[in-house]
C-alpha cells in the first residue's frame, strides 16, 4: 500500500500510496455482530477498500488497567478483510476510559475558570500531561504489537481531531509542563523577561518557578509574548504527544502509513514536528457545518477554502471524514446535502487534493451525543440514496485513479499560509482587525468564483510554480524568507504584500525600524510612515468591539451616531474604493510607481498601493486591508500582467473548477455545486473520464453533476 517514506513537506506533494483509499469510519462496537457480515458485503458491493476504526474504543480494548482485549476488533477486521476491505486503526486516546481518569485524575484538563473536565464527552485528558502520555504509550504499544503482522491493518490514524474540542488546560500539571518548556526555550529567566517585555506592567519573574499561565480578563491582558509562548508550548506538547505514538507504530511496522485527521486547526504547528512525523495529513470536511460556523456564505466555497488551507501544510491529503448527510450534536444541526450533492462534495475534495476519502460514517449511532449524525446506511439498516451515491463515487474513483494518483493541484495564485507563528501572532493582539485568513478569504473567494487556480503556500515551499503570491498581513515576517520571495519576483513572479506585514519580531516586539522591515521594504521600495484605524465600509464607527477583547464584563455599547466615524477613500485604476480596517501612509523610493492613491481628507494624494519592477517581475505593496471591491481592483490591475487567467473561460455561476496535473497529464475537474443543470460553454479538448466521451466546447452538467476531463 505504502510506496515510500514521505517526501519533504510541500503543497505540491502527492500521497505515496499505491491506491486511492475509499470507505467509511466504522464502529462495529455500536451494533451486535449479527450486522457485521452484511456490512462487509455491502461495503464490498459499494467498491469500498478501507474502513477506519477504534478511535473511541479504549474502554473495550483495555477494560481494566493492563488487561487488554482486542477480540471484538480482531473479528470485525477479519470479516471485512475477507471481503477485500482493509482497516485503518486509530490510537484511541481522544477518549480515555473511566478507570483511567478515576485513578489518575491529574490527567484531566482544567479550564480557565478552574473547572476540571468531566468524564463522558471527549478530549478531557490533557495531551501535555506526562501521566497521560505514559498511558498513551502503553495502549499504543499494546495495539501496535497486537496488529503488527495483521495483513488487513494497513495504516493508522493518531488520536482523533487533536485539540478540536479543546486545546488548553490550566491545571497544576500543565503549569509544570509549561515551565519545563520555557526552561528549554530560554537560557535564563532574564531572556524570558526580555522576550515577554518584563519591564511593562512589572511582569518580570525572578525564576521559572514563578511563571504563571496566561489568563485573559484576570483582570487585564497578558503580554503578547507570554500568550504566544503558551500557544507554542501547546503546539509542542501536541506534537510530542503524537510523536510518542508515531515512534511506536513505525517501530512495530514500517510499512504502515500514519496520519492524523485534522478538525479545527488549533494549537498544532503542522509544518513542524507534527507534520514531519506523518506520511500525510487527513482533513475532516463538513462543508455545511463550517459554513454555518463561520458564516462565510456558501458551503461549496467554504469547503474549497478549508481544503486549500489544509493542502498548504503538506500537499495532497486524505479526507478521513467527508460529510454524508444531516449532522447534529445536541446544540446544533447542519443543512442536509440534496440528492447528488454528497457525491459532488466528495469530488470537490478530490479536485482540491484528496488522494483518499471516507464518508462519515458507515451507519449513524443509536445512542450518545451524535444520534442524528447520519451515515451511509440509515438507522433501520437500509441503504438508500447516500449508499447509492457512495457507490457511484467509488466507481468514479475506479475510473480516474490511475491518472489521478501522482498529480498535484495547480495554483497560479498563492496566498501565504501554513505558518503557525504568524497565525498566533495575530491572535495575541487582534485589535479588531481581520485575521490573515479572514483577509485572504476575500482573495480566495474571488479566485474560486472566477475559476482561477488558487491556494495557500508557505514561503519556504517551492514558489516557482506560482504566478502571484499574496502575503496577507503577516506580522511576524521572518528575514530568512526575504531571499526566497525576492528570487520569486526576479524570476517573473508578482508579489503582493498586505499592510502591517513585518511589523513584529519573533518575540512579538514591534520592530525598531520602519515597516515592513528591511527585506520587504528593500524589495517593494516602500516604508510605512504612519498607520491608523478606519471604520469598516457600511459600519457606524469602529464597532462592534467584543467586550471580551476589552477585558470588560459589560457588553460593548455602540457609539452615538456620527461620533467617531472617519472614512478614507483611495483610487485604484479608474475606481474609487472605500477603505476598510486600516490605512497606511507610505514613503516610496524614486523607482516605485504609486498605482493607487488616497483620495480624501488629510491623506489625499499620498500613495496607497505601489508597484515596483524588480528583475522580470514586480513587487506590489497594498497599504490597507482587502475588501471585495479592492480584490476586484487588484485582479484587474495585476492578473493580466502576472499571467493569471481562469482555468476555463466564461465559467457559469456555481460551477467549481480545479486542475490536477503532473508532467504528462492534466485533469480538469468541473463540478456543478447547484441543483440547476448548467452548461460550461468553452471546455478545452479532452476526454471526460467518468463517461469516456470526448469533449470540446460546451459541456452540460446535471444537477450537482461532476466531470473530470483529461486534457489532450
Ligand atoms: C468530527 C469527529 C467525529 C464526529 C464528527 C461529527 O469532528 O472527528 O468523531 O464527531 O465530527 O460530529
């Protein structure tokens, strides 16, 4: 199954597996074994080749401390194996059994209000706890030794969605580990005091033993340096917890692949030890849930955004949990995919880099906190439309997989992403401004809707395949990236740098020279003289500001109408734009062209957007945050000269397009994300692989229809 050890992390990296994994997370422990034979037959008939099991079953695998019983899973794995369905097993550490938390209560997380986590849900044990790590190593070792020679166990998932329910803990045990981490990070307490700004508000410590955990609102704000290091610690602890498991699994059987299924991307540094340890990442995708949680307006674009973000960490991935139907936990429920839409959503995952996919879940639970989280088979054990669609998807994959595997996803526009420090630096001090991801989402959405190949990429990755790179307000721009982006520009690339980039160093101190720091300032020929806040378009002043952000207990009140609102405008091309969030006044070098100007109030006439020719490319600086109209303006101004164009011309609304390519082949995915049939008017010549028909010109797509064209 596994062809090679993982190549270095890169957005361009395909999976090194010899087959496309297709199947479902499966919980044989939720039904009696009378179901199992029929389940296996139905999975085989649907074309499944894999299931995932065991992630919440520690209490069955080790019913009492040191007493193991794998018999239930041995039998389930064997029956599935007889039908050609392999198993991915999971380390079951998201849900420690009750005996463990009762005997070792120090492993339980404590929240910021001092409440100790309770048994009965999940992720209540702290992955930073040395005692919990010991038990994690014990159960992983027992499982690895038991399954090392089982031919049907082909790979492993570590834990389940680490940090998704909660990532923090404020227990005594966590504090001890935090102090230990800091002792490793700083040679002396004076170094820590310098990094955290010990002379501000008398926060300096006399020794590491005095260091506290950062609490917001108790009563004011901790230092950004303190908060950043707490999150670095949590990420390091999460990586170390996983590393224990990976080491044990790899020693037991080096042919196993090992991955983790990401959920919420919290306190994990995927491009650090966490990602290097794995063969590939898994990303669980619930487009309708994510869209509702983030109110991003459209689950198809939201799905694309999440997957493109994920691919930025380490390249192609698998989707261990792909939404299949209605989903709920007691406090919420999601919209329901319409007929054909489950297959379309799965195909969108493939278009954006999935080299394996499992539909969550084989059948829904009859008990517990997810009784209405539907699966492929219904509660009454009857396969209906979701089963038919899963089978259709599996047969689609059978048609395309030979050409699909080994390809990577085309990106003409890259957005700087996948950097833990920059993500956290923003969060330590958000001041009501959009996060880098929120800002980048506007550009991503524009590209998605216009059929432009776009994704996320880390500056340390291979930038040479991009035409344009956007840096969305990376506060902690690192000097070691300067040379790489300059080489990209000199070779013909277009670099676009957003406001506030490069304003802080690795300790979260504001730099002592003008932004954006010597490297980017030298490249763009721009220095920031002044910055200030502006109201969002359409808003009444600077509100809403979250009361919690202010560290106050009373809700923020709106200012009286007309009190503080200031609007700044600028021109770009032949259009005047209203500014959002922030303005910057720029000093420019003589060879820098101002392509946008502030156009009212005191800033009138000053440069707002600049461009400088460097080598065969250009470096653009944007002295404000993105709005939808500014993205349109930048696209009009920059895309034609950068060579950025849609993958197909005249893309109709609601059609998603993506290209997967290798040196000798290009697969164009065209996906109708709507219930109305549509025709794509101008598709390049090729063969549509799902039907085997030749295509050139108009290509009709049924409701939620999918086409994969191998271009000639
Ligand atoms: C995922 C999780 C699953 C299940 C699913 C539906 O986040 O990994 O165990 O809870 O969501 O809620």
